[in-house]
C-alpha cells in the first residue's frame, strides 16, 4: 500500500469514498503509523472536527482506501480495532490483508 502524501491529491482521489467497515481487532494508532507512516491528514486539516487523523492509501491495483477515526474524542493512542473506520470506493482486500 502506498500512502498518498500530497494533501491536494489525497483530497481529490478520496472524494466519493464512503464507509466500508472497520479495522480488525488489535489495530492501534502505533501499528497504523508503523505500517503507513504519519497520517495524511490531521485535526488541523479537518473542517468540521469529525476526523482527527486520516491515512489516504492506494493499493497495487490503484484502489483507494482511507483509515480514519470518526467522531471520537478519546486519545488517539487508545483507539483500537473497530474505533478505526475504513473508507473506500469499493472492496480493498489488500488493505485488510496487511492489517491482519
């Protein structure tokens, strides 16, 4: 999985994506950072405060996926598993394989 680092590109390619599920049990902020680096977007980038961190990713077939917290005010470092939402335009099996 490739993390999209350019915020303008990330915003454009994730447009139209929607909620498709949750991360598997045990997935933590530290694990997401270890796998994908720092988030593409942080709280400063959120216009409405509903998402504090978000990774925008592209798999080897060009499919886009996002991982983000949603309307959660607990410390980011304590979120795990289904606290992390997955957004996409459709199935992203490569991401789920990496997260397991």
